[in-house]
C-alpha cells in the first residue's frame, strides 16, 4: 500500500505542476518588412501599328520619321503606333502605381510654349504601366490594376492605380512589369513644325501606409 500511495502522490504533484505552466504562456511574434522594387532595365516585348522599323535601346524608344510626318510635314494618320517594354520587379504589399508624362505627349520645343501660327507641335500619346502575367503580344494580361493615361496632352499629366492587396488580389511577388507606349495618329488640321519630338515617362511605386 505504501508503494501505491507514493505513486498517487507523485501523479498529483505532476498534475499541479502542469497546471502552473499553462498559466504562463510564451508568445512568439514577428513581422515581414514591406517592400517594392521596379526594374533597372527594360527590354522590348511587342509592338503594334507597324513600328517594327522603330528601335528601343536602354530606356529610349526612337520613332522613325516616316511614322510621324510625311515629306510635307503632314502628320501620318492611321492606327496607334505602339510598343511594350518589360522589366522584372517585386512587391509584397498594397501600393500605388503612378505614371506621369513630363511633356504631355510627343512635343518639340518647350512643352508649355504655343505652336507657331499655322503649325502643330504635339502628337497625343497613350501610356500604361502594370504588373504583367509575362505573356507576349495580345496574350498579355495585367496582374492587378493598370495606371493608364488614354489621351496624354498636358505637361505633367499623370494617372494613379491603387493596388490593394486582398483575398482576391495577391501581392505581385517577383513578377514582370510592363510599360506600354503608344502614339495616337489621328489627323491634325495643320502640319507639324520641324524638330526633334520627345517625351519622358516616369513610373513610381509607393507603398501604402
């Protein structure tokens, strides 16, 4: 009986010790830092409107003169003349994609100065920036919302897309990022003035607070 009594006493002591430890839980916690990166370099992916004679190198798209104006400086009309370039970035949280046109379209001279009487000095552009599914040509699908300016005609014009991570929209992770640049070739009432035409497109990603 003494042996049995000792076993029961030991079991009771163990039960009390277990109850005491359960009252002192250990909490383990941590956090993952938010980050977003954009590509340092861009590569030509696809084109539209017959601009295969144009060139893309580094960060510059050079449009051939034959796509801009004819020998009489009359603006060439037709379908949109466009290219899409791609780099690879990463993001793990909600953010905004901001797309901005410095000159407000393809412009010669100072963007804010009026064109000489009887001439035009601007070609309207169409810009888009978005995370991509890495497809080629018409098969590419945007992963999440696009920052897009359908008609770029004002210096500093911009668009913002809010990429809000939710149950239905995962963070982009490591993914392709595309920029689409298009020149709209509607008819102009006056010829284009001679000169070098240019615009600068700025894409910025800002993490949501």
